[in-house]
């Protein structure tokens, strides 16, 4: 029932239901696994989220977001810069409070975590990041841009 062929259909379900959440609309390529219709019921999404929570720290400039539901669950789009100089479009699937949602603004720089071994465009907000480490990372990225 849930063989490889059906899994592909399931992965693209959210893009069919919500075209604004398709890979093309989010600005990512085919390596992005897609937005899970319900990440709490998706084994792959749960594993990805757990791996992202312990991933490498990077800085993401918020490009925009899409509300998925009224929890509010949102998909955040970032232009991410890593400590080693890589840049990519990152997508974070997050549950935010209403207060956090009202504080979002395009151009805002936020710490995010990513999986360097996978590089599938998935990132997560680094809510636990040490402010001193974030400042250090910001300085490293800024100095690299000046040279």
C-alpha cells in the first residue's frame, strides 16, 4: 500500500493541495523532500526534525513565510549562509506562537540549524543557540564578505 510509488504521491500531496507550498513556489529544487501534510504522523519528518535540532549552526535571512494552518504552523523561507561559506535556500517547518508570528519580518536574520551531510534545503530555527556563538558566526560571515 505504501510502496515507493505511493510514497512519491504522498510526498507531493501537500504541493497538490497547496500550490503555494510546492518546491517551485518555495524556491528549492527536487532535493527538497516537500512539506509534510502532518509532520507528527510522518516518520521521515520526525526523524528529519530530530536531526535538525542537533545540526550545524548557520544564519538565515528570512525571505518570507506561508501559514500552513492556524496552530500557527508556518513554513519559513530563508537565504542561509553557513560558517564554511555555503549559501542555499532553506525551508523551516515550524510551530510558532502568535507573538512569534507577529514579530516575523522579511530581512530578519535568525540562527538556524541544517544538516551538512544531507543538504536537502531543510533547516530548523535554532532556538537554543548561544547568543555569543551566534554573534561569533555572524562576525565570521561578515568578515568573509569583506574580503
